[in-house]
C-alpha cells in the first residue's frame, strides 16, 4: 500500500525526505526547518500539476475515444454512405452502409486501392476520375454514376464530393457522401417512357385530327382552317389565291367493279402524284369521297390554268396495277378551279366557284 502511494506521489515523498534532512541538519536552527518546509511545498505543488496534467490527458483520450465511437455509430445508422479517401485511391474510412448498397464490407474496400473507381461502370469511370482530379484544386461537386455490386448488377448512386484542406491551405484528401438513387433512376426511366408514349399518342391524335387516314393529306376540316388563313393573308397583303377541286371520275363504279380496295389504291395514288408535282407552299386535302382540294397561294387566274392542266396530265398518267389479277386500271379526273375576285367575300364563295366550275366541266364531258 505504502509503495503504491509513494509511486503515485513520488515528488511529495522526495519533498518529505528533503524537509526531514533539513530539519535534522538544522534541528536547532529555525531557518533550516523553514527551508525544508519550502522544499516540501514546492514538491507537493509539482506533484499536483503533474497529476492534473495526467488526469487531463486521460480524460482527453477517453473523450476522443467516446467521440470516435459516437461518430462511427451515427455514420452506420444514417442511410447515406460516408467515406474518406486519399488521392492515391486508398480509402481511410467508409461507413458500414456500403455493404447494403454494393455487397462489399468496409474491410474489402480498405484492402484494394482505387476500388471505388474500379467498381464504377466503364461508361462512367472517366467522368468519375476527371471529377476526382478537379477536387485537388479545392473544388466540390455532386455526380451520379453506376457502381458494380457483388452480385454483378449495377446500382445508381449520387456522390457528393468535397475536398479537405489542412491548416496551411493545402488539399490533402477528400470526403464523399454516397446516396442510393437506383429507385429514382428507375422512376425517371419509367417517366421518360411514359412521356414518350404520351407524345406518341399526341402525335397520333394530332395526325388523326388534321390528316386523312387513307391518303395522309389534310382532311376537309383542317383544310378549311388553312384556307381561311390563306384567304385572310391574301386579302391583307393584296395577293392572289386560287384553288382547284379535283374529282376522280366514276370512282363509285370502280369500287363496284373492282372492290373498295382498288378504289382506295386509286385515291392513295392520286394523293401521292399531287404531292409530287406541287410546290412546298401549296396545300392538298381530301375534300370528299373522291375529291381533292388543292390550295395555291399567290397563283393568279392566268397561272391557274397552266397549273391545273399540269396536275391533270400527271395524275392521269398514273396507273394502278393488280398483280394478282394481272390487270391495270386507268382512271380519269375532272377539275374545277377558282381565284379570288372582287366578288369573293369568303372562303365559301371561293369553294363554291370552284365547285360550280367542276360541275360545269363534268356536264360538258357527259355531253
């Protein structure tokens, strides 16, 4: 017991010995006793400071140990994966959550240098490496990439990277916070597919709303909208506007004799031929069962006759063949045309003028 106390308070023991020697040597001299007491006080004070310093160091070490344990406990609870990496690729710390994300334990991560970069998808590796290089300049960034899991599949992660500087301002390493964003990526992919499908359906609806389903030229309803716009523009800018109504002769008889399939082929062929021989500013629409309306902006009455004859000749040169029955079907068309005049007040007037001209031409052919 005495040995333990002497070992713990050795400076106090030394002080007692010195003080006793001073007292014995100067037993009849008061100043010798005083000197011994001063030495004893000094030694006891020195012992106090030493014990206090040892206690502070012990307390500090204990506090640091507790703080480190608390830090690791918190890091292992949160869903994010926190890691500390050097620029040589060695990982100094990574939280246990990494095992849930990629299947590798922290111990496996520590063993292999540059393992996180190696686990990155080949298509993402260059992007990750370039970002790590930028961190050496003291920057920070968040990037998304794929990490290879132990089972061979990939998981999308978001990595928030932050460079760390020492007290002299030099970048020494970097921290990263990994978040599993695989579900979000899957959701985004599904959302993109859904949006693409919606766009596709919208295109189909728009196509159906403005196009004739058989010939793919504009339908009658939408052609009236276009014609109204062209009519207004021609009136405002004082420019010519003409139109042609083209009718396929005896289409009903062709349907009865050869079937509706052959009649449809004739309609498709006429539409194709018209599109081939008009200008980009001209507009074609299917206006009736066997009728097409051709709008001709900035074509006056004199030019209209030439354009009309050209289109009729080109269309009537077309042939529709039935390979199975080894036959060719020739067909003829009749046209009526009109141009804006002083008496043309509306698009209805313009269409009626063309329609009247068409009926007159048909009647002339019958005669």
